[in-house]
């Protein structure tokens, strides 16, 4: 029990460090990309290319990272990811000081590799937890994002001019320290590795696993839920600007959205244990519907604030609930390929939603963006209610 809780605490710390770095990256990378592109007489349309490269690197790392960790173990994989992040911090700092756009883009790819490994922190917590503590362990690790919500943006502001003459070079220099702290925390983690027999066998064929009702609903809830959240969150600053709100108002709304995403993690696991994962997933989908309804009824700062807060809480329930449900759809031998497929699908959806949010907002406007996600929310509700009905029928049959 002591080792289990220590692992969860250390993984939560690693999650907090990774998410803090990500908030800093999301806040600054487009600004840095714009300055470096101008310095090398490149088109300013390339400003967001480094961030896109980061997202793509995360997406393409998820599958090999999971399969590699089946062989070398969770801790070794996480250490490898942290080394990639640390190297990215060194390269990015140098690139900013030298006004080198290409090197900066390469550095963001390394940050994406780190995130591709780090996305499995929550599953690592589940690996070392007893069945009755599993949902709580996943929830506590996700709670590490609260730190990022509180200090990520401020850290970028505090360190902007730390290294004189090159804006944000100091911010990326600080990332070296964050990834070093992750390496230190990971050194004390003890996660059981698969024995040689389990590594040699992959369990049931993937086509059999993905046909399970629990797998379908787990992936649908997490994937579609994450995609909706990313789309609305990314479009919100553009919508607020279009409705005449200041940047400080937008920052306030996004900060509360981030708190909504991660602060509930302190009790989401307990809710799953008390109410059941299905009811928590239903609650998440209903919170999404409420958020969209608020967005459709007005465009004041209060409307954006309440809607994004509810959207964040709904995401928390769907993401942690989906992760918990997924652990019930595979055994120890199968987890590497199942978790790899799950996270690849999730981050493919996130990349698509992030890249299209601005286009959809510009072409169709805020109201139609919100109306457009209602069928997706309906699909989540139908899928979860279908699983609930199936489970009730199975209990009656017994």
C-alpha cells in the first residue's frame, strides 16, 4: 500500500511538471515562432507550425511509446521521454538565442515525444494500484494538472525576459529545470514490469478486444469528449475577441477552464467508486450539453466563464471515466496495444480539432460551432446509455 501511494504521488508530480511545461509551451510557442520566422524572413503564417509539430509528435509517439514500455518497463520509458523533453529545452533555448526557426521547430518535436510518453502516467498509476483504488489513482495523477492551471501561464510571464535580449529564451531555459525534476521523481518510482512470459504474448487479437462494449464506450467517451473540449476551448479566445472582450477576460476564462479540467480530479475517483463509472460518464456528457446551452444563450464574459468551467469539469469526468473503463477491457498482456490504440485515437482527434477550430470559427461563427458539436454530445450519451442498458440486462440474466 505504501509503494502504491508513493507511486501515485510521484506520478502526480510528473504529471504536474509535464502539464506546467505544456501550458507554458501553448502560451508562448506561437509568439516565439512568429518572432523567429520574421528574423529569418519567413512567412508569419508559419508561426503556429512549431505547436502543430508538437501535437503531431505526441500523436505519432503514443503507439511506439506504449509498445516500447511493454518491453523496457514504464519507468525506463518515462525516463526516456523526460530526456527528450530536457534535450528539447536545451535546443529551444539555443534556437531562440540564435534566432533559428528550424531548430526551434525541432525542439517542439522533442517536447511532443515527451508528451507521448507522459500521457501514460495515468495508466502507470493504474498498473500499480489495487482494483478498488484504481480509479482514485488515475484521478489523483490527473489532479497534477491543477498546478499547471495555477502557475503555467504566470511562469511564462515571470521568465519571459530572464535571458536578456531574446524574449522567452528564459522560459524555455526553465523547462530544462522542469524536466530535470521529472527525471529525479521518476528515479524513485517502482512500477512492476511484465515477466518474460507476459512480454512474449500479446493476448487476444485486437479485433476481439475492440469489439467489446466497454472498449467502444471507453474510447468514444474519451476521444469524442477530448475532441469537443479542444474544439470549443481553442475557438473560445477567437470568439471572445470577436465579441469585444479583452485579453485579460480571455485569460481569466481559460484559467478557470483549466481549473475545471483538473481540480475535480481530487474527487472524481471517489465518485466513480461511489456512483459507478457509467454514471460519471453520463454526468460528463450532460455537463457538456449544459456548457453548449450556455454558449448559445449569450456572449457575456459570464457566459463564456460558466460554459468553459462546465466544459472543463465535463472533460474531467469523461477522460478519467473513459480511462477507468478502458482498464476493464483488457488484461495485463494486452494493455500495451490497447492503451496505444486508445491514446493514438484520442490525440488524432485532438490534433484535428485544434487545427480546424480557427477555420470553423472564422467560416461559420461561434453559434454554429456550438450547434455543430451537439450531435457528438448526443452520440456520447447514446453510447453510455447503451452500455448501461447492456449491463442491466446482463445482471437480470444472472
